[in-house]
């Protein structure tokens, strides 16, 4: 099974394509992450194969995706790490594919 996610990050203008493919024999998920963002490319260079059960919970050390994001992402609000975890969930059959959204606006006083 495969999970495919496109993250349009916002004001930075970066687009990230994530392809997560489950390996039914090993129970792991292989990640392919393509982006114009240097920071996410650095994260992707260290995040190749993950255990989906470790990625979807904060138990223990928490998701490897978020640990590596803390090392490589300069912006804490970057939506790409959440997109990676969503792709892993879908690929592993732990969630159904459904769009998620964050709508951001500013209200003047």
C-alpha cells in the first residue's frame, strides 16, 4: 500500500511531495521525499525507513520524524513533518486517506 501527500507549506512557497510505501514483510514504511527546501532535504536524508507504530504515537522517544524535524527544520510550525506522518499512517493502513488543512488569516483590530 502507498500513501501520497503533497504539502504546500505556506509563505515560504515550498512544496513537498511525500511517497510512503509499506513493506508488508517487514512491517516498515519506506519514504521518498522530494522538496525544494534544503532543511527538509536534510531531514529526508536521515529518514528513509520507519516503523509506522512508532511514528503515530508520542510513547517512548516519540516519532523519529519529529525528532529529526527538531534537528533540521528551522521553523517549528512547518507542516511537512505532520504530512510525513500522515503518509506513513495511510501507507501502513493505520488511517484512511483524507485531506487535512490549516487555514491561516490575520484579523486587524
